[in-house]
C-alpha cells in the first residue's frame, strides 16, 4: 500500500487522538483521586495529579475490601467467559452449517433475548434462583450472566465459522473425523481471533455487571467490585477520592486481560492460516 | 489444541470450585442487618464497631452488617423480600418504611419489644400504623440552617434577609446557598422542596384524604424555591455530595440541611467555623428525617433479631449509637457536657425536631414516590421551563389526583 | 470464499447432531430467559406490587391504557428512538474508524489496542461519577476547556439542561461502547484476504477505494450484525442514564428502560413496568424484522454483483 508522507504523520496523530479520547476520563479519575479536597474547587483546574496524595491508594486498599471485591469480580468474569464460550460453540456451528427445522427459531430466539433489560428480568429470576438454591453464590451469578452473553457470542462465532471454507471440513471428513473432532480440532483454531474477541466480550460483561450482582448476592464476602463501588455513593456524602481510586483499580485488570487475550489473537494468526 | 482444551477444563474446574464455595456454619444464630450507612465514610465503621460490641458481648446471636448502596437499597431489598428472602433486619428510610407496611412484609414488633422499657422520642409515634408497631425509630434528625460564621456572622431570621445575605456572599467563587434541583437526586430534591413548602405553611395534603398540592401556601413555597434559583446564588447543577464538600471547603455560606450533614462537616473539616440556626422561613415546621429499624416478615430468626433490638435500645447502647451516628437516635439520650461540646449542633437540631413533620404525603404514604415525581417535574418546569408556580402546581394536583385514583 | 452458502452444502452426518448441538443452549435460554419473559408477559396484565409479586389481581389492559393516556409514552418512545439511532451511528462509526486505524502495523500497536478498550473496561458507576464531575457547570474540566478556548459558551449545566442533557449522555454512552465495535471489527479485519488488498493497490486504487473493494465486503456482515446488536442494546441501556440524570431534566433523557425501572422499582408497580417491557420488546422485534429484511435485500443485491 503506497503511503504518502502526509498519511505517515496523520496516522500516528490520529492514533494518539484516539487514545487520548479513550484514556482521558480514566486519567481524570486518577487526577481527581489525587487532588486534595481544597483544590477541587479552585479557579484553575489541576491538570496533573498531586503525587503527594498517592497514599490514598494504599489507604483505600487497607481500609476497604477492594482486593476481595476484585477477586469476586474476577471469578464471575472468568466463569462467565468460560461457560458462555463452551455453551456457544456448538449452537454457533449448528447455525452456520446446518439447515434444520427450528434453526430459524433458535437464531431468532437468540436475538429476542437480547431485547430484555436486566431490570425486567431480575424479579422473576430472583424467585427462580431462590427455588434452585442459587441465590447468594458466585456460581449463580455466573449462570445469570452467561444467559445474557451467550446470544451475542453465538452470533459472532457463527459469523466467523461462516467464513471458513467447507473444503477444509470435507477433507477432514474424508479422513474419517467425527463431527465433534472437526469442530474442536479444525474449526476452532481457525477462528481463534474471534474466540478471543468472544472471550473479551464475555469477560467484560461479567466484570461490569451490576443489577444481578446487586440483587442475587446478599453477603458482603461475595460482593463484586461493581456493587462495592456503588456502595460508596453514600446517603449524605461521597468520598470522591476513594471512589475514583477504586474506579481506577477496577478498570485496569480488565484492560490487562484484553492485553493478554490479544496476545493469543496474534499467536492464533501466525499459527494457522485464517485468510482464505 | 488439546493443551488448550485441557487448560480450559482446568480453568473451569478451578473457577467453579471457587465460586461454589460455601461458608462454614456458625455456632451462633446469624442475623443479617442491611443498611446503607455501613458503607458511609466515617460513620459506617463506627456503627459496625457498635454492632461488634453486641456480638462480642454474648454467645447466642451474631449480627452481620451488610452494606447496600443507598441508591438501590429499596429496590434490592424489596426484590429480595418479594421473592421470599431478604435480610433479617433492615434500616429503612421513611418512604420505604411506609411502602413496605401495607404489603405485610414487616413483622409487627408489639410482642417482641416492650415499649414501656424505653423512652422513645416523639417521632416514634409514626412507627405505628393502625395500632400495630412495625418498626423502631433508629435515627432521626430535623432540618436547620447551617451557616459559615466567617462568611455570615449573624444568621438571617426571615426569608428576605436570607436572600440578601446569600446574594452578598455570592462572589469570587463562593456561593451564598446551595440546594438540590435535579432529577438525578430525586429523593434529596424532594426533601429540599418540602422544607421550603413546610416553611411557608404549605402542606401536601390536608390529612383527611385530600391532596393540597396547589393550595396558596404550597404555591408560596414553590415561588420561594424559584426566587432562590433566579437569584443566581446557588451552584446550579451541583449535586449534594459536591456542594456539601464545597461547604466544608468554605465555598458556600449557608445551607438548610439535616443533622447528619452537620456531623459530616465536622468530621471532614474539624476547623470549619459553622453554627446552626432555625431555618429562615415564616413557619417553624421543617422536614423530619427518620429511619426505621424493622424485622423482615420472611426472617427465619425473629427471636434472635428481637434480642438484638432489645440490646440496641438499652440506654447505654443508645448513647454509644448516638456517638457513632452523630445524629439523634430513637430514644431520649441525656448528654454529658463534654458530649454536647463535641457536638454543639445536636441541641439546635433537637429543637428543630419539635416542629418537624415527616416528608411523606400524609394519607398517601405509599403513593408518595409517584406524587414526588409529578411534583418535582412541575417544579423543574417552574425553575427551567418558565411556568408560573400556580400553573405548575395546578397541573401537579390534576396529575396526582388521577394517579392516586387508580 | 465467503460466498459459499451453508444451505448449498450437504454435510453428511447423524441427523440428530444439529439438535444435540443446539440443545444445551436452548434449555439454558428457556430456563433463564424465556420463563421470566413469559412471567413478565402475564404480569403486564395484572396489578402487582414489587413487594408482593405473587399477588396478581387481573386488570386486563388497564396498565397499557394508563400508559398511553397519562404515561407520557410518546415522549419516552421519541427519546428512546433518538438515543438509539445516535448511539448506533456514532458508536459503530467511531468503532469502525478506530478499528481501521489500529489495523495497520505500527510500533506499540498491541498496547494501543488494549488502551482503546479502557472505556469498555471502566465500571459504569465510576464512569457516571467522573463524567458528571467533568460536566459540572462550575468546576468541570469540559467547561474549563471551553472557556480556555474562548468559546462563547463555557458555563453550561450540561446534565441539568433539557437541551444539552441528551447530547451529554450520548457523548458518555458512545465513549463507553465504541470499543466493543472496535474489538469485533478488528477481529473481522483479520479475515480480509491480503491478496485482495494488494491487488487493489497494484491496480492503483486510492485508500478509499481499497477499503470499498477489498475490505468492506469482508467485514460487511460483521458490521451489519454489530448495528443490530448495538441497536438492541441501546434500547435497553440503563446504568449510565439512571446514574447521571435519572431520566431528567423534565424527561429529556427518559428512555423506555428508565421509565420501566421507575415504574417497577420506584413506584413498585410491576404490572406497569412489565407493560412497558412488552412495548419495548415489540419495538425491538419490529426493528429486528426490519433489519433482517434490509440485510437480506442487501445480500441479494451483492450476490448479483
């Protein structure tokens, strides 16, 4: 691709602008968490964090069970990721390769479920979970989150499978592979980038989910970070420094997860041929 | 690929094993106590410590405090109660308390606690509906004028002087006053409007089953609210958390607010020179904040919960609770001179409570949220939409009557 | 390669296989989504209190009637429509631009891609708090910036102004959701055949035409699917709006989900909330049907090319 000198400088600038927009509010969270209370209402805003205030992070870590919250959030997010991908692979394959009665219904049903707001479902879900003894457990929360995420990633994985030429599978069938083997050993590696994307989507959903985490979990030991953060917003006052500090601590692990998931994408690309 | 699958299996098992962890059973009866205050900066830890003294002092019952975010306390707990579960003990604010009663979700307490043993404060009478007691007054406070003595040496005693003082103080980054005027803070917005309305002798209903949203006194209160808005003396759009912080950083001169806020100011800025005076309105009546400590009708441990209640209302423990909360508690607690000196605002607020009225619409308690929404939207029309107070309140009256008739 | 339709291929196998493949998901969804949905459908015809969800006196169409008459429904639908359309256009558009920018190789690309997911990773509560603070009329950084640029405005009450509240909420929402589009489109971009790109470049096509001929056809299905998902999700987005404006001021940001939440959890009227939910579901269904018709027509047109 011929690149002109203009685009050579334009591209990096555009990328920087993009990163700036994406990261600025988080940067602002960092700054706010470290701006002394008296300077929050100054005439000229502090654009840089006052590094002397960095002790707030240590303090927050000590006095507030942030580590436990983050761990619970991690368990829920990881569980949602694993569960939803496992559940989604087979239907995605079926939607892509098979024509059978009910496939249209399944496909449409997967969409229909996305139209339901969590607020609407939480009341009946609470009583179903009560009957199944799934209340107040992270496992129950994982199940609830998975139900919401599976439709999206099923469709995304289906889209990726659509792009794999059938000759590849037919060749494997000639060799006598069973359908399951084909799916696991041949199809999956070829859609690695999409699987990584699916993993990221499920992880982020489980990580940030609030409504179910709030209602289905009643013990403080099992509280996730999303609910923990909300509990700071008090009746009478909000400790803005602590809230922003916890907010920053809450954002970083998910970003790091994406960094790792991305590595896998790159490895997946160089290992197998995706481009047809 | 096989390695990856094995890795996934291992990960799944680990995750599920951790997630399925079940906590060990305790020898004591466990009772959960849900409240928003446990997560509050400063106060939360003190109240938790107070509960801890109960837990350490006996071997039969253990109370587990559960902090629930304030903004979603009602939704969460109501959903859980409706589903047959929920915490054993809950601290509800008045709107939610009155909403929960007709649905039978609160355990009547008449058999579990003997009233004669305790000297409840006057607002405790609201805990009884149709002769049955549904809750115990947990903490209560009134509204009064908090003012920064450096900016306003003498507090105003009537509304005109108040406006004048506030205008004089609005300069160079400082504001004369602050209140809520955004839907994002619906509950607090309602409290502030109610104070103005009560202060101009208005009442939301006549107590006999008729709404009086457009009575002349109520309209006068709304007009006063608008006068403050138009005078440009408030940081418009600021939420309460922000302007309370501005107050203790010395950027706001006056603020009508409740006793809990006075405690917050003192805690965050011990050197802040502020005092408390009666609100600068024609009528002494102001809003009353009261929270109720209730037992969930679904609770499987009512006797254990009752044990905690009896302990909580013993005079010594009430005194400790007052120190922890910073506001008045359910019973009358005599204060030592040192305690009074440490919290000089308590006396002023105790006086304000004498004339205080609940902030629910009397006779329409469980419809209050809908009436709130209607009234506040009309108030916003007055403040930002250019409607006249009379017009707006007539509309509110019509809409509200239609709603409550349903 | 992507033209091969699955329907034109007959893969041999056990005829039970498709059903076995689809069964786990079907059971799962029936239990956790459809059963609650059916319950909500029933509830919408009753008068039910949140605190007594099992007590459902039948009231027929009363909830719906009241909503249409006195429930300000046309404002809610209008706001929801504007919000949804803007979210989709800006979030998918911006996401596409970001994905294209991050597709070409450059140093630090991996880190850049990870940083772009920050908005998505940030928890809604913190995002709501920090943006509310940034929009603050007196001290917010946005207004400081506007004033510094000597622009005529700079003391706006963004979230408190009936005209500016929706744009402010949209800005915050698009910021939070565009990374999702980027991630998905980036994954799809990996499937663009190298040869096609090179061939187009050798033919002397400029950047825009390379995109039109080589890139767009491959990612088009993905982008269309994204549009559908983002549309449906925007119809039900709750957190940010509730935390920042609760539907105010004066209904300027009162979408369907906000109204649903208020009916169900503030007024405790589960019947009316379910009714709004059913109306929302109908809207979403209509949107989905229209979407399928449009994409089917577009695919047919492409097939003819």
